[in-house]
């Protein structure tokens, strides 16, 4: 008997926009509704592809809802799944555990009468005898679960395809809290047939060779510029001998991408627009009908750095015009970032003397200064504490834990000062 399981995670239904509302002309409403449309795509896939079971590995919601509409929307989608005769099994993750409404909102029952949501008191079991599938899972009881929950998962049921449903960071993942930590080896010791994981938003497999797949499906829909590329779910195909193969299915309706343009060989800032247009011509077909949200990053070493920085707002307007003209309603330019640097000698292509020469020497010394990152963090942390909540989420305005970001901050400040002084010197 062949079977199919749809594995999804980290839906963050109706996750609030982070900073997009501050950008004039941003397609905020389209992005705000993206998580709902992605769920609708997931439900349609489950029904049209005739999957046998749907599992969601935590963070269905994004904390407390502003009203009941978020929960009611999921109830309607869950009803579509079970009405199609497909059982649905969900565990709560760290964001769901913080939601006071999830426990009070009644969910539909599965076709066999079992509950959709798994218990947080102990490892729960859903045994679907007709499918030959047993799901072992445990919801988060608290937002911060630092214990190894996997340690309490039981041995597999004999003769069944055993699936472990777990919200975890494994041994740690950048940008994610170290919740329910465990190792792939510890999961392999359980001798299950598949581990459906949630919490880490980047899709990936982490199994030990010869052991059961240990898979993060990634989140269903990217929510900001740090959640790049195709997003969706994993369909697990199981054969008669309980061997499985996985297939990633794209479900996102808004796609976030970074366009990195090397400006090392450019002679004039206007050439940036030509390169962006060429990149866009390739990226749009790959995105299909999705809204494409793009951040342009200019990289490489160039003597044009100060010119580019002085004209950054004009350059962004030019690239936005290209996005509108060639992307029609499919493309929105989120921002343009300068990640480029001066050539190795650190000097612009003009003669420097007097104050400009002194400033260049000071900047060069600062770049080589050990502990500069710590100094910047100490100074900026005072500002960070005063920022509103929406600027301190998973895509924070101040990335104080990222040395690369503080280096970019220094480069930007130095370039701004040099550009202004150079402009006055030329005049």
C-alpha cells in the first residue's frame, strides 16, 4: 500500500507585517494576506493530490490574535481537509504556546473522531490503522521549551509507519531560539521512519546516513527579506515496505529575493540600472505569478562608492521605475543596499590632501581596530532598547549580533562623511 503525507510547519498565520507599512507604495495588503493564501494552496494540494495525512509541526499561529478571525480562518481550512476524508495532526510550537485563544477555539474532529491538536502534557499518539501510520508528537506547553522533548518519545509501533512530529532547533540554528534541543543521532535512536520537524524556517534534511529522514519543511510563506526563495511543504511518499521519498512543493504567493549586483567593473552609476533589468528578466519567470519582493545589494570594490552613496535615493527611484515598468504589478523593490567597498587602498579616485588625507587615515585605522564591533554594540544597544516592538522582531532594524552588519554601518558612515567632504573639495 502506497501512501502520501503532507508535512508543513511554521505557518505563522496572519503574522504582522514587519516595517513594510513604513514604505510608501508597498503592497502591504497583498503581503498581509499571503499566509492565508498559502494555507489555501496547501489545502488545495492535499485534496487535489489525494494525500492520506496532513501534519503541521508547530507555529500554526503567531502568538495572540487581535481577534477571532485568525483562528476561525484556520478552522474553516481544517474543515476542508477533514471533510475530504484526510486526517490532520498538529502540534503547538513556541508561538502557539503563547496564544491564549488556541485552547478555547474548538477544532473539527478527524474522520476517525480523533483530535487534531496533540497534547502538551506528554507525548501523544495518533494511530491510523487503515493507513498503517502512527504519529507521535508533543505540543509545547510553554513558549520557551529548553528541555529535550524528543527524549520522551516512545519506541515505534510494530508494523506501522512511525512519524515523529517535533518542534525543535536540533543543535541550534541561526536566528532561532534553542528550543527543545536534540541531535539527529538521538532522533535516529528512536527508530522511526520519518521525523517531521518545525521551528527552523529554512528547508533542509539533517538525518544520519542510513537512518530515517529528519526534515525541516521550512515555513509555508516567507514573511520578510530574511526568508528568501521558494517556500512551501514537503510531500512524503511511502511505499509498501515503509520506505519513503520526499518532494518539495512550492505554496508561497509572495517571494522574497535578494538581487546582488557586482559593480566592481562599472564606469558609471547608470550601468546599475542595466544590470538590474537583466537580472529581473531572469527572475520573473522563475517566480511565476507570485509577487516578487526584491532587495538590491550592490557588492564588490568600486571607486564609485561615494558617488553611489550620494545618489542612493535617486538610484533607488530609478530601479523602482524599472520594477514597475518591466514587472508590472508583479514586482516591488523593497530597498537598495550598498554592500560594496572602496578598492583595497581605501582611497577614492581623486587626489587627497589636508583634512581628507587625515580622515582617510583615521577611517583606515578604525577598520583595523580590534573590538570595534563591541564598541558599536555598546553604543547602539541604548538605542535598541528604545525601539518599538515591530522593529525588533526576526528582521530587526539593528542587527547588533551580526559583526558583518556593524562593519557595513562603519563603511556607510565613512562613505557618507567622505562623500560630503569630497563634494565640497570638488566644488
